[in-house]
C-alpha cells in the first residue's frame, strides 16, 4: 500500500507480441497471449474490482470480486485467472455481477473491524476502496459479534521492530504469503488451518521475529488492509506527500517513494517503476532510515587544533576558512603533493566529482582515491584490461534470461538482497546454479533452490579454480570458436597457457580442496547449459589476486561466448550504493572521469581548458599509499568524504598510525565516526534524504537522488567543497547539482547524454548514454567490445603470502550480514540491531571442539597484526579450517585482525584471507584491541 | 613499514613482480615497469629507484630491473 499509487494491472505482464484481440465492455484491446482478462481490461482503461490480485504476483483467484461475464462461457469466471482468447467478449459491470460482488463484500465486512475512522490504513485500504467501488450499503449478517463467529479478537504480533501484524484485520487473501514466496523467495509465511480457521502464520507457532522472515517488507507492501502495517504509519499517521528517490544502501540502487508528513519521513515504499528493483526492497532500504534523524548526527561544523582537544562548534565560515588555511599552510611547508582526499561511495556523483576536481584543480595533484579502492578496484582494472570498460556488462533483468548462474565470492541474499530475490526467482524457474565460495551461503540450499555444484574452495585459490574451469572448457572442446574468432584476440596464446596440465582440476585439487570431478562438471554445465551468467562480489576482488580473478572470469565468459546478450555476462555486485559512480567520476588517482588516464594529453586538455588550470600527468597516491606516506612524513593532510576508513580499512593499527601522523584530518560525515576521532575538522554531511544528485548502481544505472527535505546542516556537501576551493583561491561555483552533472556530461563521453532533465523524463539510464544511445545501454559489448576485440589474458595463479601456520592455523574471511551495512554507521543507528547486535565469529564445530569452544563462547581472535575478542557461533556452513566474521561493529574491530596484504594490481586489501588463531577466553575481555589504540592512548 | 617489515614500495613492487615471475626477466621487467608507471605516485617511484641505488635489499631482482625503466630518460642515459 502506498500514497502514490502506480497503476496496478492485477496480474503480471506476459512477454510476446500483442496478438490477441478481444472486446471488454465494448472496448477493443489487443494483448499478448497468456494475459489475464483482468490485465487486458486495465489496458483498455477498465478497472475490475479485486482484492487478492496485484500485478507483481501470479493470479490466485480467491476473493471472487473480479468476476466477469464472458460470451459463451458458463457462470462468472474470475478475470484474474482467466486468460484472454481471440474474439472474446467480456462484460465487467452489470447488475448480476454487482450483486455477486456485494455479496462477497458483505462476507468480508461481517468479519472485519468496522473501525475505519481510527484505522491506521484509513484512506489507504483496498478493502475500504472495494466497499465503495461495489456500492456496499448494508451487511445483512451484521458485523463482528452479531455476525457470529469471527476473528476480531485475533492477536496482534508486534515482534518485528518495523511492522505489526494485526490478525483481526486479515482477509486471508494470501497476498502476503504469495509475496514472500514469489517476490522475496523466502517462503517464511503460510496460511495455517483450513476454512474459517485459515490464518496467516510466520512459520509454525512462532512470531514474525522468531520466524524465517527477513523483514523485506514485501508482505507489508502486498497487504490490502491494515493487517501488515508499518509501525511508523500506526504512530504518525498516513503520509501526505511522496518523493521518488534512490536508496542509500547497497549497489543494487533501489528506487523508493519516500513518503512524508511535512518534513518527517513516515515510510519508504519501493517504487514499482524503479529500473533496479521493480517494486521490491530489503530490510535496510525499506525500514532502516532512522539514522537520518538520529540524535548522534553532527549538525554543526567543529574544529580543534589537536585531537586531544575538545571539539569547538564553529560557524561554517570559520570551519571552511580553517580548513582552507591549514591545507595551504601544509602545502607551503611540505609541498604540493602533501595533501589529498578520499571520496565516498555513499555520496552522489556530483559530490564526488567536485571533490576530485578540488584535488586536481585546487590541490594541484592527483592524490584522490575512493573507498572503492578497498572493494571493487580490481573490477575496474580487470574488466578494462579484457573488455575495455571498467563496469559490469548487464542490467539486473538480464538474470531472468540466464540458464546457468555462476555465483563466485558473493552472497547476494545478504549483501544485495533485492537482486538476490530476483536471482532466486530465476533459479526457482529452473536455471542451474554453481556456487564458488568457501562457505555454504544461503543460496547453496534454500527453499526450492539447490546448487547443482558448490565448489567449496580454500580461501585464496580463486584463480586456480577459475583457471581450472577454463582448462576444462578448452581441453574438452567446449570453446565457442565462432565467437572467439570474430570477437576476441590473443586467444591462441591463452589457449596454450590454459591448456597446460598445471591448470587441470586434478592438478589444483589439493590446493583448492575441491574434487576435480566437481570442477569438471561445473565447467561443462557453464559452457553447455545455455546462457551462462557470472555474478561476483568481494570474495573475488578482496584477494592478493583479485584483479587476476576478474580477468580469469572474463576469459571464461569470452571462451564460451557468454557476452553481449541478455542472460549472460560478467557482473560485479557492488558493495555500496555509488561504488560504480564514485569510480566513474574520476576518483582513482590515475584516472580522470570516465576512466581516462591522467597521462592522456587530450583528456587533460579538456579539463585544463574548462577548469583554467594545468593538471598533473602523473598518478597520485592510493589510499594505502596515503597511509604509508603519512607514516613516512611526506603526506600531511587528508580530506575524507563520508567514509570511515578507521573502521573499514585493514590493519587498524597501521591506519591509526597513519591518521595519528597527519597534521590535518578533515572528515565530512553524518556522525562522529571512528575516523573523526582522529580529525581536526568535522564537517557535517547530508543524508540521502537531503541530497540532490545521482547514484550509479552496479548495472551502471544512473538514478536520481531527490531531496525530500532541505539540508539539515544548512549546506549541500558540494557547496562545502566549492567554498573550501574558493577559500583556497580557486573560483569554483555551481548554482545547483544539475549544473555539476551538466559539466560531467560535457567532459565525459559515456555521460554525454545525461542530465537531470533527461533522468526526470525517462526515469533512469545506464551508461554509456550519448548520441548513439540516448536512453542508455542496458547490455554492453553487444556487437563489439568497448576496446574493439575482447582480450584474453594469461592468469597465472600465484598463492598469497598470507598462509596458515602453526601459530595461526585458521583462515579468517570477513563479510556482511543482511541487516547491517558496511561499518554499520547507518544501520547500527536503527532497529536493525535487533538482528545483529554484535559481530560474531562463525567457525566449524570441529575447529571449535579442539579448542574447547562452545556456541556463544567468548573467544580471542588473533593474527600477526592484531587481536580482538568476540563471541563464537558454531556453524557447519563453514569448512574446517576457515572462520568468518563481519565488520559492522567498531567495538569488535574486525580490521584489527586483517593485514595490509593487497591485490597486486590495485592494492585492494586482502580482507578475505588472514591467518588467525582462535582461543577460548575464560574471562571475557572488555577492552578491545582497537580501543587500546584510540587517540587518547596513542596520541600524536 | 608494513607488517612484513619491508618498506611499502619494496613490498608492493615485489607483489607485482611475483605475478610476472613466469615470464622471461626482460619481458617481466617491462610489464612491471609499465604497471608501476600507470598507477604509482612519483614519490613511490623515486623511493623504489632510490632503494635500488642503495643496494636493493629484499627487492625482487626483476623488480629491480623494472625500476631501471622508471628512471627519467636522461638519468637512464647516464647509467
């Protein structure tokens, strides 16, 4: 239910050409075969009454409100379950149908509380609407107790922190159950009992909170009454206005209707026309927005001379003046290259663009990097080397056409849940699944889904496995020779390389731990099973050979011809909402916007003319290099935009040492985060509800982020950057964020056709968006690769230097959980902590038993760089010898443990492989290792 | 200094060199040098060259060869 109502066609669309012509209420309409009469009627501009039907769910035919008369057909069939037929003549309204519908409504209303005026769904209730539409004027049976047996005393389940389930208002239409099944794919809900006793239940005799429910909100969205209702609506009342915008969480980039009363956000409702999510959502995007108005938010600028001093709240003018003066002083003392900035994947394209512009044009160097350094920088490198473009190849809907889905190093149901649901839908339709992951992630075996092959490899052996897959494809004659010959280059030498016996599944079985026959079977399935699509995540990139694995996957896709059409491709699942965009916008120290190298004179010339200043032609420092250079003294000041590097970057002690060595650290953020503890200037940032700009998601989709309220801090973040630049002596001014996008468009060929006006008109576009593709490019490399020919790359497996030893015999791998996001700065300030109040160490029961560890034990986790404590959870999802934790809570400080090993090509940290020991702690230790390194202890 | 005890430029150059260890040294050195030229900040390149000049301790020999290609052209001519 929602304030802003998109058209509801009642049943899903059917693919195919509109060839079936029929007449409904005298109106002729032509629709594709398989379309329901209900949907055809809507196309003809006719609304048929309905309660159990909605167009994101298959027809159910239970409410009987949508009955119609069809010439030649007996009785009054339900229009939702009746497919159209050529020449069909349908009547949707007459006296008989009206009487039958009123009869149905009488039965519903006789067992429904008549509290419309005080009901939370008043004005937004389909049952109420249908009473009006059907002309219900009396209920012959009475209502409530007078009608006899009823459900009016049915209890309300308030266990979920975000929504209530008021069973007394349930009409048993099954929309919630079907939404959980068909849209979300969790199958947590069911109809319990039969006949009059039928009722919605979350599992067997448990509350919603105790059930398998993942709180995605699909059931709330589907409910036609107030049975499943957001608590915020119950508490605050119906919203009065609605703004379409984009989620601030993961790289799926869901579109939402932000629904408000005045300036107060009441609820987020997934937008049906959103290209990325098509009306679905997850627990974070739909419900976890409370952080935006959390009292912890920093609302005024603050400065201090030393981090041991207390913060001083100051005016914007003073904060900006202080920042500019100190930056120039430091450059005067230590050189032009002694300062730099880190952009954020949580800010808009426009905000990122002006930061990199400030670095290049005002700081006069290329010391700008982005948090994508520590997640998907290998994607940018690997795909550019092979395909010629630093981005995924497909749109999300492409998965609907995949026959074999290969998921490697990704856990979409937790980290990209809305896309995960889409993938699960396709898998339930029969697509085959191959999972390459040390852990038995949920996808491996979940309701109605089972992976054909789970290659549970040893952490750090991705390249060996991907090479083995390619080896089988090449040596067993499964290469798509025609595709390779027409579209690719350097195949012959790669074929010789990959055919080498050292790459065979048998040769690598011992080091990967995966039986050779399983690898062979998976390779055969990927190569011969129809459309093969690869989806991958940080389990690929965050390794010492992250870039090599990306190139290896590109080799796989090219060798099998799985590029350039729907259902195939190589698809990175980006971690944060604007990882793609922050990279696109020139955040890497060696690339100007659009991934063009700083040494390219022609490209620099474009910016030098526009910006009126010479630009350096040498790369700048990457984030790890900034840390190293801070420690060696050549890098003295850092501007950090919306990123908590002190918590998210590896080897916390090393990061702390670097931050402690800086003379000036400027943090722009919503909260006084872990990094801000080392800062001298804290500039309050804006939440996504206040931003005006664009995010670019994992499928290159540029979506509008529309402000639903003015900046609560008084300034847009891009304005702050402009004012710092001006205070440093460089005139930078824009009237609006739209003007920044206009500058991006005229300087970046892949964005040439993008403007706020265009986005407002068409909804969203996927870059490249230019004259050749004015509405964007959903699928890339269709006729030729961006670089011309796809290039096969030799991908030699080189083992990581991080290996288990007698002292550190286990391998730790880190990741995310559904309810929390990244460093938790946002989600920890919402009720999502109900699901994940602390980081937990998962380990196999065998590894636990030999250490005397039980489920819930407090354990010490140590590596060669640090030590922390947390509680253990025994899990057979983990292979023996491997343990897992998340990095959402600063009190745990998982990155105290991780090392500064990194991807050879990009320096993306090797988060996924750390040799550790786990010991049972008899006495819980409260003080964490990370805390012991905090500023008050370490000082300068 | 990193947890490995090596200066960052040495550790990073060695990591790159390991990826090309299967190639002939001259070819590997060129590939390593090209990669470093494309993505390293000048101070890191200078530090690597300086490390080579001071004996190249713990630096992969092929990475040391690559470092020679990072020298400014005039400096290379003077070697």
